[in-house]
């Protein structure tokens, strides 16, 4: 069995009146991330980590932001397509470790629901998904609540 590790990162600006979708879960907020799809930074970082581990490029290669097919798409659909690509290449997902960086809203109460949603899409156990949250200590665009970012690491087996 061959183990491969991938790393993913995503960032989006935050805007009033946008839905706040993170890890496939809608979080109550007066603002949310802006993007071509639903702007779920956590899922986008996980997609990039999985694609990178399999040397299949990045999320932009597979789901370009200038394609109307992906306008406002639910990022869980993108993640499912990435999982399907991995299966075609005979890879299975070992585990995911991710960190979300934002000031508000607090996401700790929603982490379990995110892990459950991601577990269903990826077909891996809940306990193989770790999601952590931190702030940017009020520094930079994240500290000013202008944006959100996520980092993810994925282990795949082939």
C-alpha cells in the first residue's frame, strides 16, 4: 500500500447578506464568503488537499470559476466529484485534518455537524475527519473580518 499526503488552502472575502456555508453546513450569520460557487473554503481546501495527494492538479483545473456549470454550486457536489476521481485512480481516503481561520462567527458549535456532513460525502468515518478553528488575533484581512481561510491536509492510500 502506498501512502500519499496532500495539502490544500483556500481563502474568500466576507460580505454582508451572503449565506455562510462551511464544511457543508449553513452557519447563522449576517455575512458570508463570496465566490463563484457557494464559497465553502473548508471544502475547497479539502478538495485541493485530496487532488494534490493524488497529483491530479487543483480545484481550479477541475472546476474553473469561469464556468457557468459551477456558478453557485453546492461544494459538497465538488467534493463528491473529487472523491470519485480518487476512486477511479484506486485511491482511498485515510484521514483529513483541517484548520479554519476566522474571527467571527464562532464555529465550534458546528464542527460536529461539519464532520458528519463531510463523512457522508467522502464515505469515511467521522473520526477520520478533524476540523479545528482559530482566529488571526485581529491581524490582517481576517482579523478585520474581511475574509476567511482554511488549510487542509489529506492522507490517501493507493
